[in-house]
């Protein structure tokens, strides 16, 4: 399909998508209240302070971990304060300082960034508890360095989420790469060092070779890098240059793990499981697809992409990544490697949502950030609990373990069903919106891709649970139905995030309405 019907579909097609005040111009207050400035800055500074305190208090483990937990709660409370002050409205920007004429470090709030900040800060609380249990239970070393880098990474995510322009976002995007490098290399083994080198080489390489070039080109065209409803490039670029510029962004945002620039993510799985859980199921990879959505909505504009057809090639590349990564996942016996390739596939759902250039596609992509975060962090934490309790890392070694660790495997099942997209779990709504977005764009093949992907999800996720519950144990010494879970701090967090996937299903309508202003058509704005 060449996508001709796609250009006839408006970016916002029905009143079912944008309701109430969302039909009006993207609401914002003309001035940023001082209290809001303080809340945003606290969300950035509290994690940074926690990083410093972890290094200062390196010899006092309980105090250090307690302070970090308090910092996680404080960061989440700061983001909640922003939510309470604005709801789904957008704030005016405020600038910290100007670096060059027209290029300043500035912050503002809009629904997509606020949702991302809520997810990352909220899950930091759960993952910190899990990380304490994992690092102690697995007898990992260098705890202070680990939690310092972890905290600083969350601060970088907060800066990225609240960035008011592409310049500020780029700075925090690169800070996140640097901050997470020592986490990937944490174990210090030859394998960890190799994985960390691939990680930093791919992410830094794509940023410098593609993303930075795209940002400079955008600035020369538009004279600004500020995020604006409806985009900033309409009337300033046309013809072949539009898909080329989009390509610089798509491949430059290496954290979105589009093929062929995806190898960093499986390589990073050598990191301790808490790193895989939050930074590679939520913070790092979601920073990539969050940036992809921001570029599509606020730099290009979904109307402009739909009218020019500039994102059609990206739609097909995303579809290929979805299916190819799923097929590779089916071949992996290592549990974390299977989950890593699953993440490569699932991230491309969000890129596909942007590339469809319809309001439903954007909303589906935004909702999938939340759904995948809860589902995949559950899977990774369950995998870590299994490892600490049994030292088993291969899918072929999990026979019968579901009867020994029913809570862990039950949480894994819930997370898997959410990734597959079955109700009553959050992933079902995001996939539904993506399918409707593909229908709005007249892309029947993309509907087929999404449905086939769900079947592949079943093929590589449910056998893990099936082996655990229904196959006889490989351990001859196992007593039937003897429950022997991992320590409390390792099984409770995935149970809580699994419940979060259920809650997301029940609250998906509210989240969709919250994100609806992001997908407002440029015609409505004007």
C-alpha cells in the first residue's frame, strides 16, 4: 500500500478522541507559577542529591539505602505536585540560562512529558526496593557506586521529560547515556565491559552522527528548537528533505532501538537485573521512544507528516523491527536475552504509532509507554527473583519452578499477558488504539503486523510460564508443591507492578483523555 488513503485522514478524526476542553487550543498558563518551577527543579535535583549522598555514605548501607528510598518518594511527590497544579494542561516555558542566542536550557510541562515523569519516578520507588533486595541477596559489590549512578540516571530522565526544547532534551538524553554506562559495566567482568562498550558506542555514535546533525539542521530551518503544538517545520522544508531529516532523528534516537541500531539493548543485559528492569524496561528505552514521539508531534507535527507522507518509510521499518525482533526472541534460551529482544519489538510499536501520523496512533503510542513499562518491568524483576533464588538463567531450566515460586511466576504471567495485549490488562488498550490508528491511516497491513506480533508474543512468552507450572521439575530433589519464593524484597515488587498492569486497564480511559491534547490537530490549534 502506498498510503494514499492516509493523506486523506485528518490527524484528529473523531470527537471520540478529543473531548471537552481538548477541542480548544492546547491550554497553558501565560506565566509559570514559582511553586511549579520549584516542583520541576526538585524533581531534577533530588535524584542528583541522592547520587552524591550515596557516595558520601558509602560505608553506611542502611542509612544510604533509606535516604535513596526517601529521595525516590520525594521525586515522585514533586512530579505529583506538578500534576496537581496543571492536570493535562501545558505550562509556559521557563529558562534557566541561555547558552547561545536562541538556545537555552529551558523547561515546561505538557501531558506526554508529565506522564513519562510520573512513570519513571513512581517505578523508581518500587525498583529501589527491589534493587536493595537483589544487590544484597546476590552479594553484588560496589553498592554505593551502583545506587549513585542509578539515582543520577533518574535525574537525567526528569530533565528529559520536562525539556521545553530539543536542545535541552538532547543534553539530558546524553547525560542519561553517560550515567547508565557504569551500571551496564557494573560487574566488571570481560563480558560486562564488552557489553558496556557496545552500549556506549551505539548510543553515542548514533547521537553524534545522526541526531546532532538533525538538530542543527532543524535550527537552521526554523530558527528555534522549542517544542510547539503542530510542529515547527511546516513551510520551512519540503520534498525529499522531509523524510531525510526524519531519518536523521529516527536513527539518531538510538535508545528507541530501531533495527539495525538495536544491538546495544541485548548487549546491556549483562547488567544486574535492577538495571535491566528500570533503565532498560522504563528509563533508557522509554527515553528513546518518548523522544521519538516528541519529535513527531512537536518538531514535525502529525498533520505535516500525514500530508507529506514523510513517515511512511519509518512505518515499514518499525513493522519490520516488530516482527524480526519477535522472531529472534523465540530463538533465545537465555531468559533476559529473550526479554531484551521482546523490548526491541515492543518499542517499535511506539515508533509505529508516531509514523502512522494519526491522533489514534499517537495516543496508542503514548499509552503503550505506560503499558509496556509496567508489563516489562514485571517480567525483568521476576527473572531476577528466579536467578537469585535458583541461579537459573535459561528458559530450558525453568521446568517445574512455577510450583516452587507461584507468586513470582504468577506475576510473570500477568506481565506477559499485558505485553501480549489481553484484557483485563493495560497492554490491551494501547494495542487497540494502535490498531485503530492504523485503520484511520488506511494501513491494513499494519493491522496485520500488530495482530501477528501478538501471536508471536504468545509464542515466546507463555511457554516460559507453561514450563514453570506444568512440566515436571528437572530437580529430582524437589518436593511437590513446596513453595520456596525468593526473599520478600524480590517477589513483592513484581507482584505490585503486575497489579499496576491491571489498574492501568481500569484507568486507561482517563490516561487517554489526559494525553488527548498531545494529539490535537494543528488545524485545531490554529
